[in-house]
């Protein structure tokens, strides 16, 4: 079954699929950040993709038994990711927190996939990953090093990056044992989706319903985009190299920088433009390595 999942037929489409997922991911994060009460926003998004996942599990095959430890581990990591990302957005600006949260993972995934999973990474791919990571770091630090009062936000964002790398590696292995990409995605989201809403209910009680009601439209949109974005990534992970996919996926930071400028009126500046160009150069290197 893993051989079927990783068939060469879909390999050529992997870069385009991952880049599409990057755009969707930046957009749903923009939706989440645009909601004033971030806790309510994340709760709505979780409810939305939990509902979608509940429908999906009725229509897709059940993953093979070998995939369930990976699903359990990834679902736990995804919950931690949500909590840390929520905290980062509560404490910091979108234009800085998003790139910091996303920027740490490509190099971590590259190291783990080679050292732990034994995946080979050609020299040109390594160059592409490093160039993209440098561009992402430039975006994260375009406004200078954070001050002391920003350290809690920085810690939450960097912690998010470590968790992203962790669940990327877990899902990259788990989906290859599942026998069904769509089934793996459905059960992963169904297992982790209800946790944050339950936490929200425990903290806010019946008042939560009134707080959710005005934001149903944005929450549903964000949840569906989130499910689709990560579903595309997991599909790609079943067919491509984890380090390359992780690097391409984090190009969502370039989209986020544009969202921060155009929607949230954050300053772009020459440093962010230069860093964005560096990310695009890294993508070009990876594309040349896999024509």
C-alpha cells in the first residue's frame, strides 16, 4: 500500500499542490488573526473543520491499524500547535508571529528526515531548503530583534515552529502506513478538532454561544480552508520528500506578509521585500532540482 500511495504518477504535481496549500494556510491564518477575540476565532475554526471531518469519515476508508499511533501522536501535537499559535497571535503582530511560527520548521524537518527517517536529500535540495529558511528568517526579523516585552510572544511562536516540524514528520510517516490519504486526514482532524472547543466551553460556559454567533461565517470559512490546506499537504507528503515539502509549504509566509500589509496595514519595507525575494529564489532552486 505505501508503494501505491507514493506512485510516481502524482509526484510531478506535488510542488503545485504544496504551494496551493501555502496560500490557503496563509489565508485561514489571516482570517483567524482578523477576529478580535482570538480564542473565539480559533474555537469556531476548530468546530468547522471538526464538522467537515465528521462527514469525511463516513465517506472514506478507515486507515490501516499501523497508522493509528501516528494519528494519535499527530492529533496531540496539533492541539499543542493550536494553543501555542493562539497565544502567539494574542501577544504579537501577525506580520512577525506568523513567519516566526512557520520559519523554524523547514530546517528542523530536513535534519530529522535525514537523521531519523533516513531520507536522502540531494545537495541542490539542501541549498533550496537553506535559502528558503534564510528568507523566512529575514521576514521574521525584518522589524529587528524583539525586545524583552516581546519574549513571551517569541517563545510561543518558536514553540509553534518546533511543534509544526514534529507533526510534519509524524504525518509524513503515518500517511504512508495508512493505505488512505483521505481517511488519514479525516480521522486526524476529527480526533484533534473537538479539544479546543471543549476547553473554550469549560472556560466561558454558555456565554460562548453568544460570542460565537456573530462570527459563524468567518469561522466556517477559516475551518474549511484549514482542513483543505493541511489535507493537500498530507497528500503531498505521501508522494514527496518531507524536507522539500516543508520548505515549499512555508512560502505561505510570503503570502502572509502581503496579507499583513494589505489587510492589517502593517509596513512591508525593503527588508521584507528582500526576504520575500530570497524565499522565491529558494523555491526556484527546488523547482530546478525537480523539473
